[in-house]
């Protein structure tokens, strides 16, 4: 039996719960053309901190060139390579020297794309399961790519029923006694909480955590920071482990996505701790198997409406929230109406005792 | 590429369509998924899950004959395209009629699975037997250019073992019973006089082509009017200007001597997967130019070319 709820984080008494007061009605989710959405005034995760050294490495956000290197140990993000003979105009996203605002946090290098004067660490997404100063072992990190637009990848993530099919060999199939899905949202985030009772045990836990029981209770949370195209994917498995994952989907181009993932498995057993982050390579390929052919089919508007089930409520909310934010930005409103750096431990149900830094 | 919706396209050979794995094909820009349900009936739906637009061909065929999308597990009935099941929705498995994938007409005859984009179109009748030699190639060439190459110089697209196509026609391209028909003189390979100096040709290749689909029957005859080889060539316009060609062939009467033995080798017909661009570019459009006019006339006529008779 599935139950679904969709509600704003801070309910607006004047708005019906079904729409959350959103100016974009539910039926416009079918006008979803994710490739046309470009988010600005946001921190984007572009590299693991250990990837940036004295030698410049190249990244991109929406095809804007970004060269990263360290100058006396401090990360620098420039739109020009230090050896480049500059023959193109500087963009509006950088300062007079062509430098983007840049900061390091959670072991990740973040670059601000948008008005450089608006860059503020207060707009950095909250990731309470990662040490603020970084330092997790490298085996808990990985870089994978998707041949799809970043919103397509995130929409894929927030509907976890896909995992029961695409990733059944890693996280288990769809069988469970009951399933509940709740969606919470504000102007900058969408959070989905899925609770399954007696779900088929995840094979990866069976083999690498020694789970003997045939089923386990699962609470999975997906929290998406809309502007940054970052997500938290946090699974609590009982019996089993807590597996919090930082799942960014950085739009290097409008149809190619880079994921500098970090999975904090510090509290898991030794085998699982090493193996589970590597599962990202397999799982991402399984996702790409569907999202790669799916993505071009969303490049242009079509009058044909997607069909939806009640499982898609979080995904629909994500579409609506992204379109609403994009519409605001198109009108020149880049203000943050909700604070993304507030500690989200409670919202995602993080067992803080396991993640003390 | 816009195509008439009432045409029946031979998009697959019968043995390619199974209940083990869905098959992805195209009709022009329209992706189509084919599979065989639990009664062995070939089914065709648009290769696009209406839920999140993932290709259904990446999914699987369930034991109950439904096709299941590999992304979120939605299952569809092949006959109607109706959504039959969403996993985990134990409390609701009846869905409004709008919850469906586009279903297409399917007809299976003579070893080919034909699909019509109009599910209500009447299936054509074919009296052809099921030929045993088979093949599938995808050629980087448009459908019309492919047919033009077949008309102007068959050696650009096919090869018959031990046979050389001459440039001399026994009968130019003409309309006959709603089909485009022509007959080309051929010689045995490799020892022969140059065709310019030959008084009599030992072989002819008769082709009968449907003016819309381009499905073509080939018959190789000797000078005693024995049918030595029968083949059906089915070019279907596919995505990105590619032409998918399915074919079946069968040997006819045994021609005496070494030449007949060579012809009766393992696989007498080859359909080429690539076209020599330099040869194609310099091949004179001697037949195809006339063919385009003739085809246009036939398609304009109310009772000939719009007749849905396939190459029968």
C-alpha cells in the first residue's frame, strides 16, 4: 500500500496544500523542457579538493570554461587558462581578472556562477553528513558522468521506484509490505522521503554487510538543492547501514552532467565501507542506460503529455519548483527566498550521532 | 521524414521478433518496438514509454506477454497499448484509457513482420512462401537513393553469386499491376565477352517494386525462362537517413553445369551493407530519373499506386 503526501516545509495558510501556493500549476509539469533551464547565482560543485593542484584542470558549467588550480594552496577558478593568449571577451560571471568566486567546503571545490558580487557562503547547500573541512578518504569519492541533462538525472534520482528495476541487483527489488512517499519543498529545495517496510534486502548489503534477513526496513531521503543541481541521497537500512551520499549533478553543458560524488560510509563495516562507494560506477551506468536515450526526448517542447503515477509526485514537484525558479530568474529575481545552508539534518532524518565532526 | 500512415512496412524478419527480447526498429523517424506475446503474436508499439519517454525496447517481455519498461516497470498490452500494471500499486491496477502507448497495426506473412502506423489499416495479403536465405543490413543511404541505386545499377546494393549485371535493360521501368517493374540483362561471371559485344544474354533480373514502400521482388531467370532465384528485398526508411533492409531469398530451378553449382552455394544473394560512394556519385540516373516521374504518376493515380497491395 502506498501513501503519498506533498506539502511545503513551512505551510502557507493561504495556499491550498495541493499546490503549495505555487504560481505554476500542477498541469504545467508537462511543459517540462529541462534543457532550457539555466540556473544562476548559485554555487556549483566542480571538483574534489584533491583534484585541484598547481596544474590547471578544466571544468565547465553550462559550457562556461572554468580552469582550477592552486595558488599558494588556495583554489583559484578562472575562465582563462593561465597560458592562454586571451582573444575572447570576459564573461559577466567573473571579476576584472576573469576569476570566478570559489570556495572549498565539504572536501569539494565550489564555483559561483552568476553575479560575482552576489556570491555568499550562506548560499552553499547544507550537507551535514560530510566533514566541513573535507578529509574523507578518497575511496569514498568518485567522479562519474551522465550523457543527459542535469535535471533529467535529478528527476531520475527523486523517483526511487526506478531503483527497484534498474538497480535491483544493488539495492533490491520492488517487493515490500508497505511504502510511503512524502514530499516537502520550499522555493530552493525539494525533499522526498520514502519509507518501505519489509523491503527485499539490498544485495550489496547481503554480500558486503553480512545481512542475513530476507527483508529490511528502509527510509530513503532525496533532497535536491534546485539551483546547485545537488542532491543528498540518504538511505537508512534496518538491519543495515546508514548510507548518506552527496549526489551533485553539475551541468557541464545543458546535456552532459558531471557528478563528483561523496559517500560517507565511515560508520559501515570495513567491506561495505570500501565497496559501496564503488557501486556508484555501476549504478550510474545503469541510470545512463535509460537517461541517455530519454534526455534528447525532452529537448524540445511537445504537446504530448507525460503520464504520471502517484509515485511521481516528488518528480512533479521538482519540475514545478525548477520552472518556478527559472521563471523568477528570467524576470531578474535572483534572491534566495529560503536559506539552503541551514542545517537540514532534521529534514533528512540524519542520525547525527553517527556523523560528528 | 514524413511518411504516409497507411503503408505496411516489412520492418523485421519473423525470426527477429521473439518473446525473449524486444526489438527496436524505425519507420522513418518513428521508433517502433516489436516483440512476440505469450500467444506468439507479434506486437508493435511506439518505442517510447509515455511515462518518462524511455525506449520500451530497453525493457523486457514478461511471461504474461506484456512489455515492461525497464525504467520504472510500467507494463503495456501489445494489442491495445493500454497500461496494465505499475509495480507497487497493489491497490490500483485499472487505469484510464488515456494511459496507453501508441499501438500500431501488425501483420506477419511470408517470414516478414509488417507494421502499419495506422492500427486500423487493413493488412495486405501475400501469397509468397517463406524463403530460407535471410539477412538484415542497415545502409547509410536514404530510402529513395537506395531504390534509385537498385534501379540504376543493382551491383551498388546487391550481389548474386556468379552473376554480373549488365547495363542493358530487357524492359525499362514501367507500371504493371500497381508495381514498378523492370527487367535487366545479366551475364554469368567471370568469363564472358564484354556486354557491349554480346548478342544474347543468358540471364535476366526481373524486379517488381512497390511504388511507396520500395519492397521489391527479385527474380533471376535463365534464357530458358527458368526461375533460378527468388528474393524479396524490403528497404525501410529509418532514423538519421539510414535505410534498414531485410531480405529473404530462395533458390529456384537448378541451372545445369558449373555455373548453376556456383549459384547454388551457401548463400547466393548478398545485400551490401555499404554503398561505394564514388561509384554511386558517378552512376548515371538512367532508370531512376524516369522512375521518379513514373512513381509520381502512379502515386497520383487513385487506383494503382495507392492500392495497398504489397509486392505479392
